[in-house]
């Protein structure tokens, strides 16, 4: 086996991890989850889960990766006994499924770059919604899915990741700058104050009434946006030297990721409230509809919009390659398949599995809910049990490297994994399964009924 690569620069790891975390999860998925789950009630639960569960699980993944220098399957097998191998397979399957529809959504962003360049953004929210529907399914969706997937394969297959490390350096600040500018624009809109109270002042009654759906949605979103629960952070930390302070790195990644999602909310909701649209309505189209409307309203909006969607597409690319990297690194490390054929073969399979989601938005939901409300949180639950209860001594030993004085933080971390994370995630997985069953027998069954 070839000598394993390590990150070229001290910041290489942080950049790649931020590149993985920041993507469609922050910009596309976050606002429509907030919209569907009632606004601020969702936001508080989400933030709590990021801190209480997301952060400890991220450190757990880092520790496993750095300790073993292996892909997730090999890493779990080395640290645990043989049955842990199946967990690695769960990660493999989850990654496969995520990328299949992630690429479709990323394709929409590419299509929106073109809409901008053609001067086709529409200021009217109703019409922008109709425009979104035509972009999001059918031939357009399929074509741009193919283009995006080809780009992902090119990057992973030829190993030009260093280019991505560099791109992230420029991209993340660019995304933040454009979003802050848009948030200021949104602030000037008539619906802003109503939107802020919807987004920022939680109503305990809403939480009490709807926690059964808010909890799995918020936990799934937390894992998705932080790239947790399927081994990406294990893989990336496996290329890491022992001098890094894992807790500090985790804090930076989570701070940036959460900050970006939060600003997206400040952009999106004032636009909906100004136009009189219920933020729950456009669902997966939320960001496309509102931004097309905002850009359609601005002088030079077409240009700003094209730049923005291009930036989002590249952010999606850096996330997508991290997903494919998990899948490919397993085939390369454990199955001795060469990198290029492994990438091409698995990439083609992922493309094909994604095809149904170009037919109708309900099929995006079918994949997306399975991944977020069940698979990622299940992955997180297993990791919390594994690190918190089984390999905690090794884990603490690994965390100490690169940290001058861990103090009581190490013990606190293990206890967060053991109790809040394990119990919280058990509840979340159970609710996620129930919710998914309801979706299958409800919206999905209706769709099948209408189509056949
Ligand atoms: N975190 C990415 C985003 O927010 O777009 C998506 C993602 C990447 C999810 C990697 C899961 C993953 F393992």
C-alpha cells in the first residue's frame, strides 16, 4: 500500500473540514428545515443539539481517525472488535445515498448560475416558485446532475484536492461576504421585523407541541451540516498529525458552519414575509425562490446572483468530494482497488442511484429524510456509544495530544457522549423512524397513487 498522504499545511485539515461542512446543508437545507419546523422553535433546538451532541461527536470522529490513520471501516475494526466493521458499512451506504441526491441539488445551483447570466431571475416570488419547479425536475435537473457528478469524479479521481484546499480559502470568506450583503438588503425590507420575530424569538408552546418532529429534524440537520455520522471527519482526521488541538479545531469548524447557516436565515425569511409567503410552503425550493426574487429585484442582481450560485456550487463540490472520499478510501484501503477505477465505478453507481430524484421533489424528500432523520443520527449514536462507553481510555489519550492542559474537559466530553448524546440520539432515531413511516404512508404514498 502506498505511503499515506498527510495534509500539506497546518491549515490544510481545517480548510478541508470546513470545506466539507459548509455546503448545501447550510445554504439550501437549513432555511427550509427552519421553515417547515416553525421558525425559532427549530433554531433553538438545533443550536442546543449542535453544542451538546454535534461538538462531542465531531471530536469523537477526529479521535478515531487520528488514532488509527485509517478509513472509517478499517478504523472501527482496528479499535473495536470485528462486528464494528458493519458500522463502517453503514457509513459507506449513507455516503453513497447522500451524494446521489446532493449532486442533483448541486445541479440546481449550477442551473441558477446560468439563469443569472441569462438575466432570468424573477422578482415576483410566486413566479420565482414556478421557475424553481421547472429547474428542479426533469431533463434540466438530470443534465446538471450529470455535470456536477462529473466534476466531483474529476477532483477525486485525479487527486487534485490541494486545489480545493486553496479554493476553500477564498470561498468561505466570499460566501460570508455575499451573505452578509444580502442580509443587509433583507433588513431593509418591509417584512423584516415580522421575519426576525418568527426566526429569532422561540415560543415554548410551539416546542412543546411539535417536539416530535422538531427533534429529529434538528438533529438530522445538525449532523448533515457538520458532516457527521458517516465517517467524513474520521477520514479527514486520519491524515492528521499529532500536534493539532482537536477540540480547538472542532470549535472553529462548528463556529464557521453554524454562523453561515444562521446568516442564511437572516437573508431568507424577510423576503418571504415581505412577499406574504408562508416559509413552510416552498420547501426544498426556499433558497432558490427567495434569492432569485432578491436578485431579480436588484440592479446587477443577475451578476451578483450568478456569482453567488457559483460560489454555492463550489462549496457543494468541496462537500461532495469529502463524501466520495469516504467511499473511495474504503475501496482503496480495504479492497485494494486502484483509485481511478474505484472512483469512476462508484461515481457512476452513485449517479444512477440519484437519477430518480430528478423526477419529482418528493423523491428528494424520500432520500433526504432517510439520510438525515435516520441514517446520520444512527451513525452518530453508534459513534457515541463506541467512544463514550467502549474505547474511552484510548480516546482520552488521543485527545490529550496537541492539547496543553485538558483539565476536566476530557471527562466532560466522555460524559456528554455517554449520557446526553446516547439518550438524545436514541430518542431521535426512534422518532425519525416513526416520522419516516408516516412520510412513506402519507406524502409518498399519495405521490405514487397520483403517478400510477
Ligand atoms: N456538510 C455538508 C453540507 O452542509 O452541505 C453535507 C455533508 C457532507 C453531509 C459530508 C454529510 C457528509 F458526510
